[in-house]
């Protein structure tokens, strides 16, 4: 059986999520910076599962379409959370 790019992407995403969850559970509130965040919803996943362990999440990506999607997803997620997590979204052109 050959491994496809799709299989490798799923394995990579699952490994990253597992590693981050372990790290967040082992220490108090932490900041997270995701470089080249793209369309992946990692920040949403982390907020849904461990919002009390995260002080800030920073996503860095240059696509305006991605930025709009992130805003909408974060607003919907945070609207349903009963926490002190604050969403500050800033777009800089580099």
C-alpha cells in the first residue's frame, strides 16, 4: 500500500495537534504562534478543546481570503465560549 500526500497531510496534522495538546496540558497558560496558518483550523481546534490553557494565539498568513475565514470562525467559536479569551485581529501588509 502506498502513502498518498493526503495521508501524509492527515498524519502530520494529527501529530501536530497531539503534540500541542500534550504541551498545553503539561503547563499553565501559554501563547501559540502559527506561521503559515493557511486554511487549517488549528487555532479553532485548540480554542474548542483547551481555551483555559491558552493566553493568546497568533496566526500569521498573508491571504485576505484566509484572514476573513479566520475572523468568522473565531467570532463564532468565542461567541459560544464562556471564558475571558479575547480576540484581537490585526492585519499588516508585509
